[in-house]
């Protein structure tokens, strides 16, 4: 039981680190926006070869994971992408 509690605390600490980096530092916000852009997560792609498709899908999965960790809603994501985010609101 103590090991499970330690693991849960460690996981919470890691999640808070993600929030600190990607929501509360200018460099983190720049990197996160770049990850969203370069992964093509908001882009519809036509015919693509299999290797590029697999690479893009993996990058998009990582961006989705970060979005999930940060608990961002669609409006906040859109604001970040459009560079209109109004500060560092964070519930976590």
C-alpha cells in the first residue's frame, strides 16, 4: 500500500512538472505551440507515405498526451494556437 501511495505521489509530481513547464514558462509555451504546429495535429493531410504518417501520428499522440495532462479545454487550446491566451490560468 505504501508503495502505491509513493507511486501516486510521484506521478502527481510529474504531472505538476508538465504543468509548470508548459503553462508557466514562456519557453515551455513556445515549445508546446511548436509541438502542436509541427505534429500537424490541427492539419488535414492528404496522401502521405506510411513512414511519414506513422511519424506524424506518434507526434500527435504525444501532443494529445500533454493536452490531457494539462487538462486543457478546446477554447484554451485554440487560444494558445492563435496566440491569444490570457495568462496562466491553471486549476492543477
